[in-house]
C-alpha cells in the first residue's frame, strides 16, 4: 500500500514538473504551424515543402528574441482531414502563423478556419486563385494558375507548334481543374479555334488505371496532351499512354517536380515539360544561393522549387514578425500584406491586393531522368 | 466508335478484370471456408508489394528469386495475422471477428506508414512483363496476356486443392462444422491457419501482378482494390471461387466501358462498383453463382 502511494506521489511529481516545464516553455517560443500532406497521395510534395521549412527554421531559429517552434500537422492529402488539421493548429496549438499546404484543394479546405480564427497563413505552392480570393488571412509566395495556364498554352502553341490539344485532368482536384481551364481558354485564344481542344478526360485522385481515358484521347489524335494533376497519377498516365502507343508530348504543371514522378514514370516521362517556380541553374537572389548551398549540405540532393517556396514562406513570416514587433496575429497579418520586394530563395516577392505573389515562371523538361531548366517567362504587366 | 477502338477498350477491360478476379479468389476462398470477411486482405496484398520492392530494390535480389520469396513471406504474414487477430476469437460471435479484421487492416496500414513512410514508391517491374505487343491497331501489354493465365492457373489449382486433396477435404469439413470436424480428428487450428496462408499467398500473387501493371505502391493502395474485389466476390456469389472470377471480369470490363462510353461519368467510376453491388444485393442477394444458404440458428 505504502509502495503504491510512493509511486503515485512520484508520478504526480513528474506530472507537475512536466506541466510547469510546458508553461515556462510556452512564453519563450513562437509557434508556427506547418500544415502539409505528410502521408497519402500528395505526400512527396508535402514532404519537400516541409524540408524547405525545416531548413529555414534551422538557419533562422529565432525572432523577437524568442525561439521559433514548428508544429507540423499532417493533412493526409484529404480535404476532410485538412480541415481537422487546420482546426487543430488554430484552436489547440494556438499558433501565431501557419505555412501550407501543398495542393490547392487542401489549402482551400483550411481557408474558412484560418480566416475565422484570424491566423495569418502563407501558402507555399498552392496556385489556385480561389485559395486567397476573399480571404484576408491567406497569402502565398507563388504565382497563380491563370498565369501558369497561359505560360503552358504559349509553350504548346509556339514551341511545340501544337494546334490540337487534349486535356487529362484530376477532376476532384481544384488545382488541376482550374489550371486546365486557364490553359484551355488561353489555347483557344492563341489558335483562334474554338475546337482546338479535341478531348477532355477526367480521373480521380488515387486512380491507377487510365487505359479507357487514354484510348479515347488517342482516337482524337492531339498534338499535345496537357495533364495537370498529382505527380503519381500523372507519371502512371504518361507511362500507360506510351504503352498504348501515344507518342505526342505531355505537358503539365508545377506539381510534377518530385523525385517520385521520375521514379514511377522512368523512361516514359522523358521529355515531359512543365512550368514551375524556380531552377537551381538560375539562382535569382542572394537568398537563392544561400538556400541552394544549405539545402544540398542538409539533404544531399538538389532542391525542388516547392522546397524553396516553403523556405520563402517561413522567412517571409519571420520578416513580417520583425516589422510587427509583436506576435499579435492581426498586426502580423497587416505586416505580411505590406510585403514588397522581399528577396526570397525562389525570387523577389511582392504581394498584390489578393495576397498573391507576382513573379516569373520557369519551364523545365525531363532530360536523362533529371529536371532540366528550359526557359524563364515574365508575367506581362 | 471504330472496331479497333472497341477492341482496345475490351483488352483494357479484360486486363483489369482478370486482376480483380485474381484478388477476389483469395477473398472468397477465406469466406467460403471460415464465413469470415477478411478485411485485411487488401492490406496483405499491399504488404506483398512492399516485400517485392525491398527484395528487388533494397537487397537487389533478382525478380525470379524475389517473387517466390514474396509469396512465402506473405503467406507467413497471413498466418501471423490469423494467429494474433482471429485465433483468440475462435469461439466469439462472428461480429467480433469482423471488427478484429477491420482492426488488423488499420494496423497493417498504419504500421506501413510508420515503417516505410507515406510517400509512394516505384514498383520494380521486370521489363520482360511490361513490354508492349501490337495486334493490328491495338496495343497490348504482355502483362495483359499473363494476368488471365495466372488467374486461370490459380483458379484451377485452388479448385483441385479444395476438391481433390486431403487438406482440401479438411477445409471443407471445417467450413461445415467446427465441432464435428474436430471430433473427426481434424486439427482445426492448423486447417484454418493453412486457409489464411493460402489466401494470403493468392493476395501476394495479385499484389505482384498489380504492382507490375500499376508500378506505384503506397501504404493505402490496398483499400480500394480490397473493396472492389470484395464487391467482385459478392457479385459472383461470396464463397464461390468460380463466381469470384466472373464477378471480377464483370466489374473490370464494366468500369472500363463506363469510362469509355460515358466519359462524363468518369468521376463516378468507384461509385459504379458500389451501385452494382447494391443492384445485385437487391435482385439476387446470394450473387450470380451463390448457393442458397439457410441462416443457422
């Protein structure tokens, strides 16, 4: 009996110690939530962003004399889980700001929660315009899809001389559907032909068999296939297309730039072209050089564009915190909105009225199983 | 739609259908013997693809050694799951077993996420199987010929095993009545364990074929194929091995034709399987080849 009491008292003592430890720690740290897909279909993209954010945290661990602590939550590549994960950051962890998420649908699922909770959130690579539209608390450090769609339509029309295009889109992904729409509008305008889009095929996230859609697309004989969507499904689509004897070029969006796209697609994705944010061959700012060097040293591989954007989102928040001089979320939000000519790793960031960054796009091609720089496109003012 | 186009769709459908059939066989066999829907079947299937990945990519063992090894390991895993999750519940009501099966399924999925990470990995498919053959205007992957052959071999082998061998006789006896079978001197635990091993062996065959056709593996990859093959088994008449093959083909060809002829409904592709299930259950609850069974009181 006495022994049990002793154990109980010991446990109580430990609890009290741990408890006070927590309380003490709270006031000395600034919590920044990281809201990314760590598991599920988008995991590879989410993990690249987390790598960039962690690296930024390592290089810039402090602000306002306090340590910055990252609270990483997994939104499991799922819209419902994304809302729960965002709510956890806002209500339970009470973070000062949030970074994320890879995937526009996931970011949009969190939109209302961060707006109502008044937590300033900076997206790294979510490019759908609706993420920040009508939401004062959502910002992003990347360009948006109307621009990206135009860039790829121009590429298809001018560089590939394509006059007939087919679309294969991930129909339950707002990013893919949005990007496909902007591409189609722009391509029709360029060709001056309403029927220049010869086929639109759909698929769902997680689908593995695309033979029926591809067989239909093949019958329409397009010059180019625009297939925005998740990297795994896209790689499977391209490799199944090649097996069905489709030889025309495949072009896509920024989501393709993951090692998994190459690993799964192998020689089938050779020659695939897509638009993205940043290329290591063309460092833009001093911060780019610093980032590229530190990333190579830390992870022993070449950085992807989304890793650079995750890094940028973090240093942008830190910069705004410095200017605000407080962790008050409303003041922080106002400072983030004022960001102008901020030198990030993936280019200079100026946020417009919607909270979107206006910057150049980079076109890359898969060559010898590597992402290789092709061109830089500047937005028309 | 031209004839060539239709033939291409048909070949795609047969290829997918035979894959469903292959996995459904294992599902239905376990149910036929034990009256247990093994919801962990899809996850055992997923584990098999990971074993193959580690064998070929990590340990650089050639595929012709890795694949048999994978079959044995997966069969062992199935027996392990049976020992841990189902054996202690042998005398418990069926519903407890069902819940335990769902638990085993979640456990395997999350274990894989923790151990191997949630990022999809490429499946190392040997070139020999993935080459493409041109038949007129139709492009067919060699695998499309192999999968139905493997399915038929598995079907015939299983039918022989169950109907002609002593072990098969023991399995059938256990499926009728545990107590009486025990009185007749049949080792119940060993027979059930063997049944699970065999079911998992078939799941592994399906997993290897699936991985070669869709060369991307991730911890939750077994969920949808598991559900679809369960539906295929129910459509054919759950417990009936020939029925599972028929159900698999109906589902596979149906899905492809839905996407081919009604492209606007592509998003409802998975829903198609469930609608089909509901229709079958409403019109013929025992499935196409299912026998009428009186509920035991």
